[in-house]
C-alpha cells in the first residue's frame, strides 16, 4: 500500500491525486473532472 504525504502528488495514468489535512483531491488531467473526499463529505466536478 502506498502512503502519500501531505502536499505530495501521485499520478496514476491520467489521474493526479494530492493529500491535504482536509482531504484527498484527485483530478483527471485530460478532462479536468475530479473529486475531493474526506471523513465527512465528498464532492465531484
């Protein structure tokens, strides 16, 4: 299992993900669509 430190970015295919203290955000480089998720909520765009 990979561990991603705060502020670092991990790329998996077209998806870039970063972790901040308030949650995980991932965005597709090609489309610009993505999501943010944390312990209390999530959002997509």
